[in-house]
C-alpha cells in the first residue's frame, strides 16, 4: 500500500466511523420511540380480554399499511419499513400475550398440502421416541421424504393443531368404504400430555363421512402410551400382525355413531 492508499484508507475509516456514530444516534432515538410505543401497547393490552384481540390480523395490516404510507411520504424504502414493523409487531404481540398471561388455546383446523414441510418436521421430532422404543431409527414416519408426504397429503384428509403461529399436532385419515383409516397421529414433544392427541383423534373421527361406520388404526405393541390413549377413546384390539422380528402391529377399531 502506498501513502495515497493509506491516506484514502484512513479517510474512509474515519468517514465510516462518523456514519456509524450517526446510526448510533438514530438507534438511540428509535429505542426511545419503541419504549414509548411499549407503554401504549401495554395500555392497549390491559383493555383486551381475549388472546384473539391481541393477535388481530386486521389491525396488524392497518398498522403496516400506515407505516408504508409514511415511508413513502418520507422517501424511505417501504419494504424495509414493512419488514421492520412486522417483526416489531410480532414481538409486541408476544409481550401482550405474556403480560395478560394468555396461554393460547390450540385450534384444530384442516390439514393442507401447504402444511407438508411443518408436518414433516413435527413427525421427525415426535417419532424419535418411537424409534427409541423399537431401537429403529428408520421408522416410516422418520424416513418419509417431503415429496412423498406432499403426495400423501394430496390424497387424504387431515387435521392439524395450531398454537399461535406454530403447527403443534397433526393426524391423517382416509375413508375406504365404511372404514375411516386414521394414521400418523402426532403431537409436538413439548406439548404432549395435555390432550392434543385426544382432540386430534376426535376431530378425525368427527369428520368421517356418512358411509363410515368405524375408525381403524394401528400402533406398535410396545407403544404403551399410544395403546392407552386409543383404548381410552374406545378403540378395541382387533388383531395383531408381526411386521418384522421384534415389532408387532396392534390393529384397533372403534365403531362410529
Ligand atoms: C401419541 C401422541 C400423538 C399422543 O399425543 P398427546 O397429545 O400426548 O395425547 P394426550 O395428551 O391426549 O394423551 C396423552 C396422555 O396425557 C394425558 N392427558 C391428556 N390431557 C391431559 C390433561 N389436561 N392433564 C393431564 N394429563 C392429560 C392423557 O390421559 C394421557 O395419559 P396416559 O399417557 O397416562 O394415558 C403423542 O404421544 C405422539 O406424537 N407420539 C409420537 C408419535 C406416535 O407414536 N404417534 C402414534 C402412532 S400410532
């Protein structure tokens, strides 16, 4: 590097430091404004009685649209403003929910092909416990590929449990003549044992068409928790089938009203 390069480099360094000092100054103003926004968000939170009022998509859209308009007026990049706002709003929603002590009740809804990615992640996490029971890390639910799952979801019905923005449970079902075949009942490991599996099973059964007279499902003979759940819900063992040495499938059936 010659002297001129060094001088330019030093000039560039000091200019950058000046610019960074300005950014730091603006950041301080921004955080002050965010702190003031928090005061008003907390005040609004106290006026909301239910979690859905906190998570209000229409209001979010209204706020974002207004922020984009202000950005346009000020010559700022509206996309950057929108993304910043959406992140900030999401953080404030979490703050409001926590402040109110709301535990968002899971919602059961129809499973669609668009859920495939999340379902795959969920089942890989949930079926790890089954893999341990059977000492087999290549259970079908663990090795299923995304294209295969997409194809499966295109040809079956299903339900999902959603909690806030997160998919926390799923079940698939296919009606064949008078039988509803239920499979891949799955609940996120951190939310098991609070009734989600039971609720998903009930949703699958309730959605059976008029020609269906019974629901059928199966689980492995060592899956004691699954067997308890199914028997508690009225499923009765129908037959056993040896899948491979050490693994027997227990087929269960329940009459539907
Ligand atoms: C099987 C599976 C879906 C069950 O989901 P889940 O949400 O834990 O099921 P539930 O919460 O309805 O029931 C599980 C237990 O919680 C209990 N429970 C349910 N609601 C409860 C509540 N409000 N308070 C306390 N306990 C509750 C149930 O009585 C049951 O207890 P038990 O295991 O002693 O019999 C879940 O364990 C899972 O994803 N497993 C891995 C994948 C798998 O094996 N799927 C089945 C393939 S056949």
